[in-house]
């Protein structure tokens, strides 16, 4: 009876696809969220029979193209610390750290702010226009930076011109790349989303190695402006590759809205009725409060602490005596991004086995402890390098796993054969909504950190600010995980109650099933990822009551 009512509910939610299941219910009224969508494809059987690894070369060419999309979005953001270190010693030496951080945080703000509309446009199939816009703006902004920046090594530059070109124009182009990279790649790898998104996320950390090293050596060889022009050339070539090959799987569903003027086209209210998604979104917001202050201020912290050296005529606070083993500061950022590549790839691969959110929680806790403990007590160049390696590894998973975690939540929310393709089609929108919510924190976080440095003339303030926000993010992820059932369909709270002696709910959950329930039905219960109620209904509960419980249970997810 419970199984039949569950199927009836799914058919009511998705009448157009109920033709592929038994007609157990005659009620085919569409929900509001589905009335505005015209599916271009409803081949949910694709996701049931999809091989673990695609057999088409287009899938792997797309994978590399998406890698380059991330390479030229968050990769350039990760490399901004090297640009900031040059500005503070040369062209913008009269500006304080707050203003310098604002250039990088503007990039991250725009990337996140436009994530929701970009994700919805991608869901509707407009990927060519989205990627094409970014392929023009990012190289254009970098080339314009080489013109806006003064030619002389010690000449003062215009802060506004540098902010507009590098912060605003390049940031707008990055906004077209970011969500596109993970969403387009995920359409080719539905059964390996964690690893697929992890490989794409490596583009940011690899760029964080390539761009700082390339920029630093080219500046020494030919000056800042010519160095930026060569960087812009690399950006243009990789962007062209992405424009050609970063195309989604042709079999992927692209629901097109009937009107782009309606709010529900851009915001899926169904997402905000999912408590796990809500808490995870808050966690990502606190993540961006504390994450990029580390990257933007690492080089200057090393310089003023004596663990790194750089050229330039000005520093914001007093320089300590240099360590005998000090090295060029850009190497610290390069080491951190290189270690991040390892973390993004390996932990994303393991997340397919351990669960995306489980891996995310562990990585977030360790990252926050590394900032609060190891970074604050680092007293030598060797300790600074150790922090860069460890934080890079775990923070790589932290910043790379959110799209995979959202995909996991969607897969569990729309988990039946007749609705699974709906979850795939909403990946861009839900991911974009999550990131757009974090736009303001990504703008404010580095600016607050810069103000703390200027106000108190010490980088301990940045360390405490970043670490505290990362820890709060970890707590919010744990709460999100609390709402998700385990693999056997039982919630964590029920398991804890059983371990502690059990209670009324735990007892009800252990009620023996009647003889009508076969082994196959039990197995179906264990795989029913929407089974999340704290107490299970008895066999004589009415079908109407079961439908209500199923409706609320749909909003729970499973690892």
C-alpha cells in the first residue's frame, strides 16, 4: 500500500512521464513548477542505463573544455594574490589593502551573483550564448588591463581603471564560465559526477599554479603590461577551445520556460522547501566569507612576517626580519594552488564512494582548523609552506565540491525513475541559486579582512576572521547532513536514538513488517532515498495520510 501511494504521488508530480509507469493513479494534475516548463526531452531511461564512463570522444573533449572554463574563471581569481602583491609595491602602492582586496572580491562577487541566471539559461539550452559571451569578455578585460596599467615600473596607476578592467569586465566574463564548467560536464557523466566535477574544479587550482608563475617571470623579463598581454593570449586560446568543445550531452533534458519574465523561471521555490539545500546554501555563504581572504592576503602576510620576499617600494605594515630560508612570495600561492589540485581530484573521486556531503563536511572542518591553528602559529618559512600544502589539499575539496553536493541533493530529491531526469535538468538552476546567495559574502569577506589589516596592522585578524567563518560553514554543513537519510533510508537521529537505547520513534521504526512485504519490497525501501520521516506509518494508515507524508519526505536527501 505504501509503495502504491508513493508511485501515485510521483505520477501526480510528473504526469507527462507517468506513461512509463503503471497507471496506479488517475490524477494527472501538474504542479505549478512543471506548468511553465516545456521539456525538449523526457528520456529518463537514459539515466537508468547510462554507462559509468561515456564512450564518445565528445564527452572527453567537453570535459577538457569545461576544465578550461574553470581555468579562466576561479583560476584567475586564485591568481589575483600575485597581481595584488605587485600592485601594493608598485602602481597602487598608495592604496590600502582594503581597496586592493576589493578588485579580487569584485571578480568573485560577479561570478557568484550571476550564477543563478546563468545556470537557468544553461538549463534552457542557451550554452553557446553564455560561453561565447565569456569567451569575449575575459580576454578583452585582460587585454584592456595591459592598456589601463601605466608603463613605468614605478609609475602610479589609476585604481578605478584597474578595477574596471580586471575587477568588473573580467568578472562579468568569469560569471559566464563558472556554473557552465560543472553543469555542462555533469551531463556527460551522470554516474561519476563527483569525479567529473572534481576534474573540472582542478582547472582553478592548475591556473593558480600557471598564472602566478607565468606572470611573475614575465614581469621580470618584459614588464607588467607585456606580461599581462601574454596571459590574455593564453586566456583567449583556452577560451576558444571551450567555446568549440564545451557542449552538453545531446540527450540531456533542456526544459525551456514559456516566459522569461516570470520570477519562477529564474528562482525554483521548490529548492527553498528542502531543508538540506537551505542549510548547505548558508554553509557556502560562510565559506566565501572566509575562503578568499586566505588567498588574497597570503603573499603579503609572508612578506611582512619575513617568510617571503618580493620587490616593491611599499608595504602596508612594518616588515619583520626576513627568515634565512625565505622565498619569493608568489611561490607560496603557487604551492597552495598546486596542493589544491591534488585535493580537488582525489577527494572528489572518493566522494562518489563516501558521499559528497560527508566528504565536504570533513574537508571543511579540517580546513578551518588549519587556518585557526597552523596558520596562526606558523613561525618560519617551513611552517608557512606546510600550511600552504595542507590547506591547499583540503580547501581544494571544500571549494570544488559544492556543485557535486547540489547534484547529490537533486538526485535524492528527484530519485524515482520517472522524475530522475528532472533533477538532472535543474542542476544549473539550483547550483546557481546557491552561489548567487553567496555573492555578497564573497564581496564583503576579503574587504573586511583588508580593513582589519589596515586598522590593526597585523594579519592575525585575517587568520581569526577566515578561520571562524570556515568553522561556522562546517557547522552549517553538519546541520544539512542531519536532514539527510543514510543509505538504508534511516535518518541519523533515529540511528543515534537506537544507539542510546531507542525511543518511541525508534521503536515504531523497528516494527516488524507484515507477511505481505516481500524481500524485494524491503530492498526497495532501503533504496528509497526519500524515506526520511522520523517515524514510519503502520499498515492501516490511510492512503491520504501516506501521500502527505510522502510529500514532505520528498524534500529530504540521501548521501
